[in-house]
C-alpha cells in the first residue's frame, strides 16, 4: 500500500510500479523531466482518489441513517485533503524536490529521485 495524505492507495493501483527510476539519469533536463513525469502521475492518482471519495459520498446519501453520523463527513475530509487546490509542482532550485514523510519518522527532505513511494506519505507543500 502507498499512503498519501492519510489515504491508503491499494498496491493494485500500480502507482509504485509506474514511477520511473530517475536516479540513473545524469543529464539535468532529462532527470527533471523524469521527476516531473512522476509528480504528474502522483497528482493524477490523487485526483482519482479524490473523485472516488466524492463518488462514494454521493452513493451513501440516503443510507446515512445506517452509518455512523460522521462517516460522510470523514469521507469529505479525506477527499478535500487529497485535493489541495493546486497540484504538486517542481519549481526552480532549491525546490526541485518534494518533501516526503516516512510515517514512522520525522519529516525529511529526500532527493528528487526517491526510488518509490512505498511506505511514504506526501505532505502538502508550504
């Protein structure tokens, strides 16, 4: 599973397998293009998760009397957390890299070419 902003993405989503290993690319432009492609893929996956959560909210209306009172609110909060209003972006140096959070440690800035997202969370850029 990949954890993105508290939302568990099933391994079957294939996100980790689709991310390209950019660390072996020495040319700066090609390496940044590779990383930006990975960021775009993560954004698209998060948008899909948000859409699915919003769809679930719509589907449970009318049956909420059988669910915990906060269930729909929790789904909406999860969908809102996934959509930040602006996609993740790679900017000019020194902001090329995203900040990754190991769910078992303090936030750490890692290199742009982090090999995969397994076990990491994406945190909202400041």
